[in-house]
C-alpha cells in the first residue's frame, strides 16, 4: 500500500534560491510541452505522446543549456504531470459530469513542486540532501515507513517548504475489531449527528477568521502591483487561508478517525454537494463545513482499516418518522421532529441519522440476496 508522509523543512537562502530556480525551469518546460501539444494538434490533428516528449528532453538540454542543472527525472516528471492533466481532461470530457477544463499554462509562481524518483537524493538522520540543490532539515513529526518511491519538494504560497515522501509497503496499523453500525447526518447548525444521538459542533473555522482575512485582503488590494509590500501582503493572506485549511483538516481527520475506529459499517448520505453549494444563502456555510472532504477522509480511512462506508439516498430521511415510518413534512426551520402518528419527539438530525442507518441496512440486505 502506498502512503505519503509530509514534513516541514528548513533550508538556507542558497538552497532556497536553487529550489526556486528549479521550479521556474520546470514551469517553463511545462508551458513549452503544453504549447507543443496544442500546436501539433492544430497543425496535424493528432496529439504527441508523453514518451515522445520525454525522448526529446536531451535535444532541449542541448539547445537550452540552462535545463542541464535540473535532474533528468525531475524534467521527466514535468512531462508526466502534463500527461496526467490531459488524461483527466479527456476523462471529464467523456463523462460529461463536470466542466472539462482544458490544461492551462502556468503563470509566474504557479508551479510549486518538483519530484525526484529513484536517485538524486539521500537521507541522513533528519537531513535530506538533494544533488544540485542543497540540504533540507526535516521536522520529523513521525517516522518514515516503507520503501521510498518518490520525494517531492513543495513550496506553499505562504512561503513554507515541505518534503513529501511517497512510500510503498507501509505496514498497516492494527485497530480494534468492531461489529457496530452507525448512521451519520451532516448539517450546518451542528457538523453532524449520528444515530446514537451523539452530536459534533460545527467549528466554522472560516467564519471565525473572516474578519482578519477581510482586513488582509483589503490591505493587499491597496498595494502597488509587483511591489515588495504587495508580496508581503500576499503572504499574509496566504497564511490566513493556510491556517483555516489546517484547522479544518485537523478537525475532519479526528472525527473520521473516531468513527472508523469504533464502527465496522458507516452509513452516510449521497449528497449532491455541488448542487447544494449553488444556493447563494447557504454556499459559504456549506463550503466552510466541508462535508465532501469529510466523506473523502472517512472513505479512504475506512478502506485502509477494512471498514465499510455505505452511501444512501438522502430523499426524505429527515421527513420520515424513525419510529413508525410515516411521513411527517417539516420545513428546514423546524428542528424538532414531532410525530402525530406515534408521538415520537426527537431532534430532527437525530431522526434523520436513524433513518440513514435503516436505509443503508436495507440496501445492504437486498444486495446480499
């Protein structure tokens, strides 16, 4: 099983200058390769393959010697990235499920990482040495496990440097056995309520940081373009966004870990989040809650742990009474489910979570027949 380990890195100014030089040359190569693909398609009506473009790299180095300072595997990875971008474009074009999004040229500071594969680097304790670049001091928050396949150097918009190790044969972590099932209903007022009645408050990280973010964005807008003050203001905005993102990911990881550790089968709603986010009254709150990211974390963690996540149709899960099965219509403003047929009084989201679990169990029983 392949897994990624990411660590913060500290580098000196000389190494940082080399990294920036490599990133800029990788960006230029990406744009040149994209331009070549577009021109060949326009002139001959056919595409050039990834292998052909990689085979042309020695000619490029001969004509433009500045590319010789960059490792050959790093340059090959740039071509492979472009090829993956085209593969994703054609897949979206075929599926017609979303906007295709043709691969775009990368502007200045829009290429933020480069990758090494089998060679060009070595690790000694907490230090990483890259040939032709320099030394990286790693903050090893956890040990590197498995066999290292690729090493990626990444520069964030907030000015930080990270090293990502992609490793194979990572030993799986043993977690306690579980047989219980649970249903989860996500929301805005509270982040989620499960079928046991447990609720998790919505931290609303973006709303909390909105004031300082607005202040920094306005300060950025007042700065003169291409000035040093604008560059500093831009980093402050990036740091605000980065903090929100880190807070949200930490929160979602912890919640997902809790449910994957404690339950064998987790039932969730198959929500059309892209459609829901078009509601201009709720779009910011839905994006801040980040349900889609939570479902992603829950799914991949469950797969690693041998658990199962079942998505169910959300239709009428909040309207049907979990006690008697009768439909009790209610608007979004009504937060308490009161059934006139059986007398059940329950929190609206708790009632929905029980129904989600029941629908998931029914679907699972039918599929097993």
